C-alpha cells in the first residue's frame, strides 16, 4: 500500500492530486522533439525537499531527455539549491518537512562544490516577486516571503544555482555563469 501525504509543506492544508503518479515520459519526449530546446532544466533527483511530485518530474524529464535522443539538446541541468537558499526559505517557513510513506523527508542542500552553474539574478528580484505575487493559488503561503531580510531575499532570488547533469559542449570544474555557455548562436 502506498501512503502519501499530498500536503505541500510550503502550503500546509492545501491538498493536491499528485498528477504524475502514473505519468509516462512519452508526451515529454514528443514535446522535446517538437521544440528542440538547447537546454533542459528540472528538479534534482531529491525533488528539492523530498516532494514526490517533484521527484517524479525529475525522473520524467530526465528520462524524456535520454529517450528523445535529440542532438539539439546540448545540456541538462538540475536545480541545485545550496545551504544559503534553504536557510532563507526556512527563515520564512521554518523547518521544511513532508511525510511520505511513513518517512519524514526534509531539505538536503546541495554542497557548494557540486554546483556547476550560478546565475546572478539580482537585477530580476523585483520582477520575480511580482510574478510570485500573482500566483494566487499559493499566495497565502508565499506572503511570508515578503518579509525576508535583504540577505535572505538575495539568497532565494538573487542567485540561481544548478548542477550540470550533462553537456555536449563543455565540461570541467570551471563554474558557469550562463546556462547557454558553449552553445553557439
């Protein structure tokens, strides 16, 4: 028997039907073959904080990239939130946990040394907050983010971190500052 608490720890009391419980990658493969992206970004295998839907999204997206075998896909990235990002979230929401299959799951930050790509998104922080403010289905929860300190606000929205799963155009230990680095125009 599969036990799953469909309550998002970021939105307690909001129950969701896990849309991806029985999903297959075929529609994603078709979409990738149709749009030919250079870069694909998804959640990491841990689903950010153990959220079953986010884990399934990671599995589906990763499988779809492999199954599509589309040579136009040059890179696959996982979102990789470091300790600083999670500390900022938890300053607003407290300890983020969820209960899945009788096991408590919690945030596990990505070690800084695993982060391959860091984007400076500080110029867009206000725009990001405007977009989040319009996300009405979860806004009651996200209002807590409006009270972040400037330091925590920058940790959440001022930098975006990723782990480069694979690249057909570059590699090595040098940290990227552009998801499209190495991709010709």
